[in-house]
C-alpha cells in the first residue's frame, strides 16, 4: 500500500486558472424571498472576494453572516440573486457542472449513508464524479484519514469522529484543486481536531487550496494564511492573517512597578484605561493613537517607577471583536 502522502503525489489537478485565484466573487448577492417584499432576507450583499491559489483561507463571521450561503452558491445548491462567481477559473453560470467538479465540500452535517461502508462510500462518490475505476485511489484516501481498519465497517457503526474524517476523504475522491471545510471540527474532541488539522496541512502542502469556516478562532489563527470576515451579509475585511493581526486596534501593556500603585490611580492614568491587575499595571491601548513609550512616560511622570515592561499582542479574537462587535 502507498504511504499516506503518496495519494497527494498522484493527484491530477485541473489546469491552474490564468488569474491566479482559486475563487473569485464579483458583486455576489443573494436575497431569500421576493426582494420587493419586506420579509425578504438579504444573505449576501454585493460581495467582492478573491481567494488566492494554494492558501488556507479562513471565511469567518457570526451566525447568519452569510458564510453558508456563499458555500452553497459554490456547491450549486443555492442560486445567486446577482453578481458572478468563478471556481478555479470556471464561471458557475457558464459551466456549472465543471465549477462543482472543481471543489470538494465537507459539510457540517454528517451526510453519510448508514448502510454503506467507507470503501463503498468512496467508490460510489468517485463513480458519480466519473472517475474511472483504474484511476480511483480509495485505499490511499482511507489511509490518509486513518480509516483503513474500518474500510469494511458499516458507517452506522463508526464514531462521529470517524464519520467526520470519512467526509474529508469523500470530498477528495475526484481530486479537486479546492477543498471547502464547513465547520469541520464542530463538536469533536481535541485528539480528532488535531488529526483533522494534520490532514488539512498535508493537503495544503500538496497544493490544494483550502477554504475553512469555523467558530473556533484559535483554529483559524493556527491554520489560515488569509482571512476574510463576513457580517450581516457584507464583507468586512479580507487580508493576509499577519497583516490583519498587525493592524489590530488594541494591544495590552503590562507594567511591573517597584511598589504597588496608590489605591486610586491618578486621573491621567484612569483616562487611558490603566488598571491594577494582580501584581502589575495593565493598560489596553490603541497603537494607532498612542505609543507604548508615551504610556510609560505618563506612568513615570506621576511618580510610579517601572521595573519591567511586557506587551500582549492581539489575537484573532481581538480583531474579530473589533470588526464585528460580536
């Protein structure tokens, strides 16, 4: 049997699109219901989004932000109201069948036939995508997701984690250049989450573009190269992860003092949000408005002596809260 990574080496990918983007949305909109009716729901509002080839791309947002609608339009299960969408260079209006073949989708729901084995599931799915029998890599995909020993076990007897991994293999049987993972680790334990992360990293290293939606912001921060945030159907931002973190509007400065500050801090320190936290003075500040050096100068100017300085860099959760307030 081939090694775990050999399945990646033998995958035959569709010719790369000329523009260099895996997915491109221009003015993409979706309204559920009659737009002229007050009860109509605007799920996506004129989204312009470019997803680069070869990245792990995080599509984040609160519940109801429009993430699932965007994915379902790509999958062909939801019809857009306006705009255009191309998947691996193929416009979904011009060639919807090829556009759908260019992606593999791992849904939130465990939609697997309970009376099929993992092997049967992958074989049937490959057949539906028109993969010739001599080109199928069923055993290799089962090995990749750690289900070789369960290849002939009915799906109803698999654990929830095993079913989740089977969905990843099922989405990859036709060797798509793009894999979409919709909340892939929702409700799974830490060990399984790490296993899925390893699978995602392996696929991405092979050249597969990954689009990931998740409510676990730590997961997105760990895995993603580029992050877009949707809120109430609108695109709030789309930037490389590090650029997003570097541009965060708040950082925390922690100052260890030679002696505890007075019970009531001077007004000048209260005005910048200084607070006594455990054994240090903590100040949450916006680096675009004030520098750490200026804050330290304000602290020393009121007679407090600083012995040690440390900063806490913002994480993705801070950025998310700043941009959405949710």
